[in-house]
């Protein structure tokens, strides 16, 4: 499955994919994943800003017809000062793709990019109940390091 750098032309589809994922996650954790009233506008501005950032890498996976079917946003950063993984960390916060070729391709491309920037570890964020994605991450040599638990204040 082709993987390429995202462009401004991809943002609308990325927003649709992100909104669908947020809605699915909201089914099992409605408070944490509830979209803000201005979520679409804010995320649109954020994605467009990230396209101009040297610190971020935005990738899309396309089907044989060229339609975007998944995306990943990666950032290489220093680990918090209380940790020493032996190099920099690649943080993947936005990663929307069904497990399979798009998922594998996006993760592999992000890893390759991260290594060229001194990263020694990947940190990928996912929803707790997204079992398919969790299984795919485990199959790609990632393990759970931390979990966030949420509830009423």
C-alpha cells in the first residue's frame, strides 16, 4: 500500500478519518473522546500548521485508486528528563488506520523517519478499548508502558 507525505489536499480526508475514529472511541469512553464544539476547525488549523513544521512528519496511506485510507503524525522529541531511553523518542499521537497494510506501512515509514532523527524508541498513543489497534501495535514490537485512567473529578 503506497505511503507518502501528506499535503494540504489530504487534510479534509484526514479530518474525516479522525472524526470517525473519535466517534468510535466515544462509544466506550464518551467523556474523554467527546469532540469539542470547534473540534473540526481547530484540528484543521492544527493539521495545516503541522504540515509546515520541521518537527513533525505527516504521512498518509492510499489505496490503489489513490484515496487516503489512513494517516499518521509523528514527532521526534527528547524524552522527559527523568527518563533515559538512550536517545530521542518518536511520539505518534494521531494514527488512524485499520490494522493491515496501511497500518504496517505507516508505522514502518514513521520508524524509518524517526531513526534518521536519532530516535531510539516509539511511543504510540491509542484508545484502551481499540483492541484491533492494540493487537497490531503488539505485533509490531510495541508494548504497553503506561495507561491513562479517567473518571469524574
